[in-house]
C-alpha cells in the first residue's frame, strides 16, 4: 500500500497511527449482537445439541465481529440459519473475496488461539479483537497459512489446549496488507 493511500485513509478516519485501534458499539449494534447471540445459542441447543453454550458467549463474539467490521469498514456476515453446519467455520466477514474469522478475547494483551481441528476451516484470515461492550480494540490479523504451522501449535488460553496460538504483538496491524505477503 502506498504512502499516499495510507495518508488518505488517515484523513478519512479509516485508520489511525495507533497500534491498537479502539471502536465503540452503539446501542443498536449491541441489540443486534444480543439478538444474534440468543438466536445462535438457541439454534445450537436445539439443532446441534450443544448445551454448554450461553447466549452471552455468542453475544460477546458477535460484538467482537461487529467491532472488527466497523473498524475495517468491511461486510459483517452473521449466520443464524438453523440448517447451517456450525462445526465448519466459514468466517465472520468478507474482505476482497477473503473470509475473515474474527476471534474475541476479554483480555488485553491477548493471544489469538484457534483450535487445531479448525485447520480445515474455510477461512483465509484470522483477526483478533479484545475488550467488551461497548468498547473494543483491534489487535491485528494473520493469514491462516501463517498461523497454522507446527511452531504455533501448543497450549493457549484455558479451553484452547492443542491450538494454534499467536501473541497479539506478533499480529499484523495493517490487515489489508497481509493479503500480499
């Protein structure tokens, strides 16, 4: 990306010079995330048989996904179709034909962690958002092929044993530039 393009993006407020860009969701966005979270938990409980999932877990995930899309100005792709196979991740956002899977953590600094069984997920990029409603921070992103290498496989945060992990400091801040790497 050229310097002129970066300057134009800064002028329009699309990017900042800060390492971690902060975004705040408004009340409508939080209501949408709550609706989606409740619906996804209901669908998973009735259709798929998961009983440990709470709507609050999905609410936080949808808030993180919305925050990422709002920060990057790309399309949010919530899936709440009862016939959808929730075990095959297809990403949460679409950027230039690439599927982005947004991961959320309440901790900052955080570790991007993706379960090893997700190696076959139909995703191109993983992005990490931290925080909680209403304020979130974009931590960075990484190409799937760069994350899912043996050197990144190990134990991550609780619940992510045998996962591909990357410290947030090692993620690329400029999410649009990782496509060309």
